C-alpha cells in the first residue's frame, strides 16, 4: 500500500512498476473510474485505439455479421421435421 505525501505524491510499489513497465520519468495518467482511480502508464494510453478507430472496428464487425445473416442457408434450419415450432407451445395443454 502506498501513502500520499504532503505534496500529494504517491510512490508506485516496485513490483507494480516492474510488472507494467513503469520507469522513472515516465508519465502516467490518472483516470476516474466510478469510485476508483485508474493509473495508466503513457505507453498503454498510446496502444489503446481512439474512439473513431473503435467505432470503425464496430461498424466493420456489424457489416460482417449482417452479411453472414443474409447469406445463411435458412432452409437448413427449417427443414421438414414433421412438426413446427408452434406445436411445442400447444404440447401438454388441454385441447
């Protein structure tokens, strides 16, 4: 556990600094996260895609999903089984 000094400085534990590659002089960012605070090294911030890039990835994935849905062979799922889905809801109920 770290302690905040009178100058509002915090020491990062050595094990944490080594694990995340934090070195002396490196900038870190303090981000509010609800009731907690996220400490993010500058190198990790640069690796995170910006909002526009994430939205582009989302749009591409959505387009791929829509293409899969339109090219799916629906006959494979609606073959003649001798019963229909509605029969399942009527089964077991008095007629």
